[in-house]
C-alpha cells in the first residue's frame, strides 16, 4: 500500500466493519468523513478526536494539538484538553521529550486547554518520533454540527486559502530547489503559513452562524474534504475552481512543481456548508476571518466547474480527480 490515508473503499472494507459493540451513549459513530465521535453522557455532549503526527520534527507538538482540536471544533465543540502519546526511537534523550512537551504545552496555552494525560515511551519499534493527540471537547446538544448534516443545495465556504499546510511544508523542506524559481521572499511568507493552522476560532464562529456541516481540510486537500463531507451526508459536490482562494505563494510553488492546490494538504482551512453561503462568508468576515464561497452540495457526483482552469487545459464541467492521493504524497513518492 502507498503511504497516506486509506482510500474510502479500503477504509470501509478493512476498518469500519470492525467497530465492536455499539453503545447507546454514542451519538455520532465512526464513519467515512467523520473525524470525531460524539458521546452523550447527560448534559453537554463530549466530542473526541485523535490524530497522529509521524516523523515528527520541529513544531510537531504544536501541530499535533492543533489538528486534533480542529476536528473537535468542526463539530461546534469547545476544546477542553488533549491526551498525548509520544513514542520516541532509541537514542532519544530527556531533552527530546521536553522539547515536544514544551511545544504541546505552548499550543494548549494558546487554545486555553489542558494536557489531560497520555503515555510517553522510548521504543525500538519506531525509527522516528510518533506523536498522537486525542482532543476532548464539549458542546450543548442543540449546538452540535455534524459532518453528515449538509443538505442538497447548501453552499460551500472555505476559510483563509487552500493548500496552506502543504505550501509551508514544501517551502521548508524543498527551499533549496524552489528558491531559484520563486524567490526567497515567497518562501519566507509561505513558511509563516504554519502560524495559521488552527481553525478552532472560525469553526466556533461558523457554528454560531448556522453551519449545517464542517470539515477541516487536511490530507487530500479540498477535494478530499469535499468528498468526505459529501459522502457523510449522502450527497455530491459542485466545486467552483475559479473561485478558490489560492494565495500567491501557494500558486507559485504549485506551478513550479506541477501541483493542483485543491489537492494539497491544508490544515488551517475550514470547509463549511451553509444554506446561505454569502451570508456565512459575510458573517465570518465581520468577525475577522477570511471566508469565500466556493461551491455547493448537489444530489450526486463530484464535479469541478472551471472558467479559468488551473492547472492544465480545458474548461467547463469536469469530474474530481479519480486518484484520492494527496499532491504532497504524490510529489514525495516520485522524488
């Protein structure tokens, strides 16, 4: 199997057929496009989500906290804390443990949440650090936003821009190759995208403004997030690719590397479904967030509508790419 997330078909066949005994307290169960579970213990609902950071390097502790809290906030829940599992290879020292935990703690301070516990271990079973966080949040039942809550005709809104995390990774890891073609200033701005990877604030704002569904845009990029939201809701997507907010830094790097920004990993971007996308985008802008209508949910199919296609020739209505692999993984695999 290739590196990266399992395909939708393999996830359904190999994972979602093995979910143990069903408990009545579980309000939202594991499923395609569902990043968080919701548990009803009386009173507020408990929302839980886990995410791994593999091959963890500098900034991994912060990223691990942010991505799991993003999933919780995309359900309309306020994050409360995180459990942290840190596995380090043999040869790692106490200072490595402390470095990761300082990053975790700093991210938790910024979000106003607590480290609830977890597990820390040096093990020969890993050759690079692995950091897994489980975020826990709370939401009143009437404020819960489910990824499966979208309806045909709802508009789609994205925040900030597409391809943010992937742009920052490429600008950092391949600066030597890219600098002669895009310039040092472009790369410096692109690397600062790592400061924007949390969607907690905009997700809670979108929930207040009446979002019917939300999904943070991670591996697989905007295409992947649209697929997962639509599949969870039993719908299809019409994505207006000439409306996508692609920052100049992302466009420059993707043009050089032959990438489609909409297929590039993009933590920091939130996908929102809402009955009135213009009102949603306007409400978010009033609260200080960048937000852009980019499409709508339709009864079936996954379509791109392009008047100014990027990249490649052609125009009009085309299907989503058949391959669900993230553009970053595709690039790394061919290096």
